[in-house]
């Protein structure tokens, strides 16, 4: 399988911060746009079964090659080394034909799943380092602003807006890659860190 990233990704990704890298994701996609560069900004999947080999029961809802909405290239930008309020996570969300509901448009549930994912991953970075699965999403309030055509690549952004003890509040949005004012979806979420 092969996907080709739209040109806006190469133009913007350098401003998103430090790339998050996990074996679960990196076994089936290029780590960066430059790696194995053949000039067309694409990335490839292989047949590695990292999740199954490490105890998971299935594929990742938002990060596997077969995901209806495939989120990739997450990068984190911290305000300072302690993380906290203002920490921002940015990535690419590809809405594949498997996310279709109405003719030619994606299901609202695929948008909600993407918001849940970015809220969770942003909360994992609250401490100034990414600690995967260090908490869980407790609440997601989504506002679907406009329909997403099947095949769209959008920019997904999560930002920590407040913290209180183990609670982390995040705002998130799905926007047109080269126009942050063209908003498809927004959300506010609450994540709870593990004790």
C-alpha cells in the first residue's frame, strides 16, 4: 500500500516541533518525509505485526494501515521543558474511503475518533515528555463544522488548555492543511492521568 502526502505537509511539518516516534507506528510508515526520499513525499507500509507481537488483540483504530481515518506524523511542541498549558501536538489525518458515510463524505464518528486520538496523545505529553498510555480520555465534546470529503488529508491539532492534578483539558481541531481558518471539526476534551 502507498499513500502520497499533499504538498502542504512538507511545507509545514518543520514548524510542528519534535516528531513523536513509536515502534507501533514507525514499522509501517516512514519516520520522516526525508527518510528513503525518492522525491515524491510518499510513505510505505510493510507486513510487520508489531502490535500482535506485543500483546495487542488487533490493529490501532487511528494509526494502522487499515484505519478508516489514519493519523500520522504527530509532532510535539512544548512551551518549555515542563510541558503543561500551551503544549501543542500536530499531525496529519487522512480520511480514507473506509470512513465514508453519506455519498462521498466521511462519517461524523471518524471525525470524533480523530478528536479522541489527538486529545489522548496530547495529554500523554503534559509532563514535557511523551509517556504513551499514561492516561485516558474521559470526555470528548465535538462540534462537526463541515463535511469531510473522502480522501481528504487534514491537519489535526491538540493543545493543552488547563491542568489540575491528574486532569488535563485539551482543545483540538481538524483544519485544512494550508488554511487554518477552514475548520472541519473542533473539540474540547478531558483526559485523566494514571496514578
